[in-house]
C-alpha cells in the first residue's frame, strides 16, 4: 500500500492547461474505469475543478511514472507540456496535501469552503464507480474529519473575502437577523446572484429584484422567490427596503440622494443600509450624508476583505499545525498496518514450523519411540528452526558492517532489554 497524489492547480498551471486535463462528467466514468483496470492501482479518486485536477491513488510501490504517463495519454497532452506544471506527493506528503486541499489551505481564496464539497463529490463519484479501496476510503474519511476539526477550532472560513459575501456579512452585522429584513437587489448579474445566494443561506426570504428588463431578472427571482420590478419603479418600492445592494453596468447613478431622502421619510427614519458594489457607482455618494442612511461602496468592502484575508492568514497558521499533526498520525497508523501484516505472517510461519515438527513427533511416539528422546528432539529442532532466520540476519549485518541494522535486530530479539 502506497499513497500517491498527482496533479496541477492554479499555482502551477495556466487556465489553458487546466482546461486540457480537466475530467468533466462525460470523461470521469471512463477515467475511473481505466484507473481501476490499471494493474498498479488499487484504488483512486479524481478531483477536478476549475482550479485543479488531482488524482489520489493507492498504488503498488514505484508506480508514479505510470500514473503520470496515463494522465498524459488520457488527455492527449504531451509529457513535455504537462510535467513542468505537475506536482507529485507520496505517502505522508500525499496525505497532507489532501488534508490541505479539503481545508481550503491550498485554494485560490484561502479558506474557501466550496472545495470541501467538491472533494466529497469526487469521493462519492469514485465510490459509485467502485474505484475506492480500503486505504483510499480511510484517507478521505480522515481528510473530511480534519476539515471539520479545522472549521471548528479555527476561524479560517469566518471572514468575508468576496465582495458578494462581504456585502451580506455587513448586512448581518447591522441587522441582527435577516429573516425579517426586506432586501432590494438592483441588477441581475452574477454578482447579484451570489449576493442572493448568501442572503438566502442566512435566512433572508424577502427579496425584490430591480432590473432594466424584467425578463432578464426572471430566473433569479424564481430561484429565490423574489419580487421583480423595473428600474423606474425603484422610488415606489424603496421605502420597503431595509437593505439595498446594487450592482449594474449603468454609466450613471440609479439611486440619488433625493430618492433615498424621500424613502427615509416614508419609513419614519428607520435605518437603511445601502451597499454599492458597482463600478461606476449606482448610488450617489451624497446619500452617505443622510442620517439613518448607511452607504458602503466597493472600496469600503475591499478594505474589509483585505483585513479579513490577513485574519485568515493568521488562522491558517493554526490550521496548518492541525494538518501536520493529523497527517503524521494517519501515516503512523498506515505504518502500523504494515506491522500487523508482518506480525501475522511471522506468527503463521512459526506456527507452520511448530505443527510440522509436532506431527513428526506424534508419529514417532505412535511408532513406539522413547518419549523423552522424542521431546528432546522436538525442542532442539523447534529452537533451531525458529532462530535460524534471526541468526542469519545477525551474521549478515555484522559481516556487512551495518551497526544500526544489527542494533535493530538485537532490539527486536529482546537482547538489549534491561
């Protein structure tokens, strides 16, 4: 049993190369089938995302070259193009790498939680295709438990490091609960969709989507059960909004100071949070001058993000220590399995010798031989047979001038026990 991790990621390879060696849903079944039929592979999991492609294998010793060759051939990428971007980790390094990946320590965005779900899905796919053996099973289950421990004992994933997430985190800090808050989302692009996902994950159920064309906003609104309005209807619905988050491509501001001032009067001056993550701005900067209106721009959010990234780096130090500890413990457990196999084999060999000599002794007794002589012969032969291999090993170590090996054999035989 030998663990191997081979792959490329955003740090080692260009987007073009990552695209070439990606295992999409249409390629994965055949890839797992081929790995399963490979005589050097006992079990495998393929992790393939936009930022990485990695193969985790339980292989026969010295098989890494064959796996690299297979990867190159499968994707029809020349070894010359692939190898400079490829990393190979073996045994404890492979264990540690998987744990770091699962914890988000090897991600483009430090500490991001999505990668754990992707690794779990990759493991599930491999199980579905019967590509997982006991060693890979134990490795991935351990990686998942380590990721959980890191999330529990550190705050590596607790700080916003994306604009969309930062906007939602800001809203959570100002409004104790988002369950009773009404949010007006201005725009219907990818950023607003991410914002909506974060809001929904935090219990927000009252959303209004304002967009230039209602048809464009329909998929987003249906996904989150939101109300749709056109941009000209914003003044009418603005008083309902506790939170406004805007991200459009408009060259001119959509929400002005006068519009917000009127909305605050209609709200009887209940506070309103406005987050403008558009460039150019969607909300006039003068809105920030109004009492009870709290305006944050993309620059404000970036400052929050920068601080949070630094905080994640601090938390990552503790996370790395956990990974180092857990990978070493798992490697020790793996080595102990090798000892179990050796002990079982040694016991079986000794028992075979005992049974063979015992059978011959019983035959001698049945034939009328003197019992004392039979027992004496049995004890002598049993002793000689059992000490033969250790004696040869001691002689060989001494003749070859290998004091460390000699000391190890002496210790294993109990000769140096005090």
